[in-house]
């Protein structure tokens, strides 16, 4: 019986360790990372579609504070240089839950910054709204397809549509660890405890049955013979 109980306890410990490794996670909740995690670099090439159709090259440095919200600082080099700050909203993670292997992430953004006319030496403050389509290529690398619409006051034609194509590189740790679903973990542990209790009860039942059978066998055995009987002596 002790050996059986020891085996059941060992099975319980093994199941508990497995449950800890494969604990259910909350779909829309992650653990906070350190400040130097989840940074990224971007390099894009494109240009304004409806504003002199000049080509542009941009570099950006950004950070995700959560899987759904981040900031990006972007510098654009063209006939119209620009320095902008963007607030990013990863709607794919917000509405569908965090998934580090998701191929396509849908990321709208809003921003503001300064634009400078390199030829005419004029500058102005402007606003930007855009959509960053991020396509996963590997754990560290992603393809960008960025479309933005901005307003500024460098000329009478104040609105510009910009299309860019490029790459994003994740710096350091770029993933998030999902927090465990405590209710699901409790339910999982409770189901394991119930299963273990059922096994222990079965063991007790089997032990009682074996004891009953042994007692019945003892009752059916014939009484012991007397080995000290005196034999008759022949003259």
C-alpha cells in the first residue's frame, strides 16, 4: 500500500511539473519587459505620390511598450526633410491577442513633426496619419509596407501621400511572455487533484477487497492436525 501511494505521489509531482511548463496563458495579457527590450530599427525607401513625386529615404528607431502600443522616431531624407514622432497601435495584437509568429501585423499610427524644404530653406510643423503593414520574415526581421498621409505648410499644396517599402530589425529581446491564466491553472490543478484522489480511493477499495479475500480464504482452511498423537506399541 505504501509503495502504491508513493507511486501515486510521484505521478502527481510529474503532472504538476508538466502543468507548470504548459500552463494556459491569458490571450490579451503579457508580462512587462525591461526598458531595453522590444526596440527596433527601420530603413524604408519610397516617396510622395502626389507631392512633386520626389523619392525619399527614411530611418526610424522605435520601441514597443506593450504588444499593442509603441513609439517611433523617424527621420526622412528627400527634397523635404522631416523629423517626426509617431504613436503606434498594433491592432492585430490588441484585438486578436499577442502572437509572436503572426505573419501580418496591422499597425495604424498618428504623429507630428517638422518638415524642412532643403532647396527653399523653409520649414513648417505638420501632422501625419498612416498605416504600417509589417510582414514577418524571421524572428528578427520583418518587411514594411508603409502608407501615410500628412499635412504641412511648406507651400499652398499642403497634403501629401507617402508610400514606403523597407525592413524592420528587432534589437535584443523582441518578444513578450504571456501571463498565465490563473483560473485555468487552478481548474487544471483541481482536475489533477480529483484524478489523484480517485486513484487513491481505487487503491483503498482494492486493498479492502484483497483483505476480505484473504480473510475468507483463512476461514475455509481445515483445522490444523495434532502431531503429538500416541501410536499403539506392538508387543
